[in-house]
């Protein structure tokens, strides 16, 4: 029996959330075939099966968190091993009812115990006809927890409970028939919501008239609390419990990593943010011309590509911005590379993949790579090799902003600076004779770590950056 240990998917990752299993208990798995997906601190990672065999047991369900170095599954190398495990119960494993051949939990009966059982002992373990009848009647009742655990992840199960939805009645549209929150909402919208109370009542409903006398003993378990309890009703008839209902879920690993990084940056960095603006008529015109040529090459040319180019050119002339601080060691690391981070909005949170060695790449190369890494980040396919070791980062919220406002970006440690740009707006600005002329104006926010550089040095770098954005010919000539 091969025990699959959860590996470290990142750099010192302590735990990872199990996103999904590609096989069910009892299924045959091939070596190097994707067995499950986990969410590390930075990305969703596919883990392959280390051997060819049969998935015998799952220790950590989809939606739960596994600890690095702890087992997450058992893989049987032969059908005989698999059958032995299934015969032993495997109560912790997720499997179909048809594969659960014994009600005895695997933790209560080891394989060694099974091998040493005598025929006489096995005969004694056989239930009597009367016991079989009782067990059959018991099995006819719904086993909600057993079934629901294989239907939906814990977050969805909790959500269904708050909506009083019986998941056994919901049709899942996810992978392997998994139920999502959207499936629960669709079930409610179709008028199919059934309360847990009603399900419990059906389970406890007498099947024989001779049991009707005990009905009153059952009903108190499902009756509503009195007015004196926490569910007192307000003047509108809504209970306090319903009015302040909450859904609590564990913070995803990526969101926790983002939160920790931002909190660390805010608490440790002496951050200064400079708000400025630059007239970009020439940049807009240049991009309008070049994006046609880019489209012929199936490349989407955005302003972010120009920003990456401009930051590389700025760092070459202001190298003290291309450093990292280590206050514990009292050291400053001067980077001999130009890796520009591009902040990317993804369903799992903000990620900052890198354009590696951006100084070696053309404008079109950078545009193509931005599109590739951004899509990988949104799909959860970004790797650790795509993250970290940055020189400086850029975040462009222009597409989402409703006005060309400034903001205060948070530095992406261990970098010491970040550039944020808003949308480009039409603004009246004076020409050389003082007459108002409508211009394209980009608002920029440049944040830097005052521990590493002084304000005058930063302002000079910003002025050079503005000159590149104002004149793309100069940018391409020097960048």
C-alpha cells in the first residue's frame, strides 16, 4: 500500500487546500496522471499519481485543508489490496455506497486483524436474520452526512444549511456531479427549497400506526424555540436569528498569503506616495498605430506594455530603485536583473507574476508575455517560477476605474517601489501660449520605501518616467 504524503507546493508552505480529486475511491489511477488539485500560497497546482494502482482511501476531502508532510490518500498497488481495504470499511474514505462492503471502520480493524480471522470468528460475525432486518430498516433511512460529504465541499454544505436546503435534492453541475453555491441558489429559485426540519420530520415519521403514540416524544426535537430564546421575533415578524445570519468559511491559502504580505508591507515599510500626472497624447497616438500591427500578429497591445518598458528604462538610470532591503542582516541587495511585476486581478485574489529580463524584450514581446502570464494567473496555472524576484511592480486599474483618480498602492515586498496608473482622461491643459487645450492625461501614483531612497532621488526618477510616457519615441530609443 502506497501512502501519498502532501508535498510542499511552494517555498516552505505549511498547508494547502485540496481543490478537487480527479478520481473516486476504488478508481484505477495511472502513474503521472493528475490525481488532485491543490491550492498553494500562490497558485492552484495539479498533483500527479506517483504510482499506477487503485485509489483506496482519501484522508482529506475536496474543500478541506491538508498539512504538508501528512498523508492525504492511500493507493493500493493491486486489486487484492484495494478489496482488502474496502472490506475493512474505509469510513474516512469517500466512496459510493455500493463499494462500502462492510460497516466496520478501517481504523477499528487492521489488515493484520483481517488476515488472522478464523472461519469460526467470521461465522460469529455474521448477523442473525433478525439483526439483518433491523440493519436493513436502518439503512433505508437517509444518511445525510455520509452522502452530503461526497456531494459538496464544506463551504457549500454550510451555505446550504443557512438556506435550509437539503443537498440530497439538489442536482450538481460541477466536476463529478459536485454541488456549487450556484446550484443551491438555482434550486431555491426554482422553488425547490426544503427545510432541514421537514427532512428530519420525514425521517422520524412513523411507518406503522402502532408507533403513533411515540410521535409526541419525537416532535420536541424539531419544535421551534420559545419566544424567550435567541430567536425572538421583531415587530416585522423576522427572527433575530434570520436577520443576523452569517456564513463562515476558512480563508483560502492565497487570500491569506495576500493579506499577510500586505499587512507586512504596511507595517514595516516607510512608504511615501507621490501623486502626479502626465500628458500622453503622443503615447495614445503611438499605441493606436501600433495596436493595428500587433493585432495582425495576434497580440493585444495595452498601455501596460509601455509602462513595463518605461520602468525598465527608469531603473537603468536610477539603479537604487532596483534593490531589496534586509533589515535583519543590515544589507541592501542590488539586483542585476530587470524583472517587472504586473499586478493581475484573478478569481483567487491579486497576483503579481513577473516579466523576466524585460530589458531584453521588445514592446510586442512584452505585450504577448503579459497576456500569457495574466491568463495563467486567472486560470490558476501560474507557477512559483513566475512569481517573486522582482525589481519593481506596476498596477494598472485604468480599465476598472470610473474616473482618472489617484490611489495609494502598497509596495510588493521585497521590492521598494510600485507604480499605479489610473484611466486616461481628457483634461484641459494650457498650451505654450496659455490657452486651454484638451489633452489626454494619465494620473500616476508612485510609492517608494523611504528607508532605501530619499525623496529627491525618487522625484527625479518620476520625472524621467513621465518624460518616457510623454514621448514614446524617446522611450523606445532609450528603453
